[in-house]
C-alpha cells in the first residue's frame, strides 16, 4: 500500500524557537495533504488542508501565522511551528490523499511527537 | 460532513469476536464508511472501507444496513494486539474531502 513518512519522529525544542516537520508521500504523488494534532487521550483534530502550489486552508481556531504550511511539491508538505510554546507540545500527524480510479484514499504518516520545554 | 457516534470504550477477551457499531444518521449519498485503527503514538491505520451491505478483508468485516445510517466493524477472534482506538469515519471519495475524526472507540482486550 501507499506509504507516508514523517520526519522527525520526535523533537524537543526550547520555548520561542521554531520547528519544522516534514510529511512525504513515498510512492505516490499527493496534491492534497492534511495536518492533524492529537493531545493525549484525545482524538485527532484537523488543523489544515495543504494543497500543492497554493495556500493551505486552515480550520477555525488554528493560527496560520503560527503553523506555517508549505506544500512545494507533489510528495512533500512541511509544517513549521513558529515561536513554539509548551502548549504546542503535541503529537502531529499528516496524511496524504491518493487519487485512484474510483476516488481518493487517505494514508497517514506515523506522527511526530513535539515537546516544547 | 456526516457526524459519527461510537461507544467511548469496549472491553473483550482474547479469542472473542468484537463488534463495534457506529451511527451516522446524516450520511450522504456519495459518502463511504471507513474504519481506522490507531495505536498509541502512531498514525491511524486503514482497516476497511465500504458503501453498502458487507465488506470483508483479511482482518475485519464491515456490515452496513440498507439505510446506511449505521455500520458495524467486526473483528474476529481478537488478540491482545488488537487493543487500540478504532475510528469510524464517513466521507465522499469523489473529491478531496477532509476527514473529521470523532471520538473513536477505545477497545481493550484482556487475556
């Protein structure tokens, strides 16, 4: 099946610094990718939809200037958490949309654990 | 986007069949039903997908009644490794539709 990778798998950073997370579709091209955030014992919360070659669409309540998304190619989307604070510590998961003859299938990455100290 | 309702948690024992039901009363004509499994600190993993009646693969079966307002994921002979959170999602496949996750069902399997 289709594979989506994320890098890094975990990262620890100091408060006030920025962190970039990469999401790659390894064996297919994805015009659309999604970014989710998940806090402990909670469900995944959609943050934004990333479209190749255009601006990302953010969900209500997600600050676009804080969570910068760049989808520069059909296999790579990046999420940059700017000026990170401890409350940004979370598990970030991306997914990529694979277009098939019958529709679209969504494949998820393994997630990135961000800890801000 | 159709909203889904699932039990918050379920318990069972190894070797038993587990059925998790999901309600989606306002499912649209073009919507498919997809189930994902998630282990702690991992991304969701696709289990099964269907539109109507019954779908079966090597790990699970999905039962969808004629009115499609609910669906049941059936896991045959569960093992301890099936302990995870299971999400039922509803959405169209004909466009780049985003998936909104509900609360999921936390399944615990005991020896």
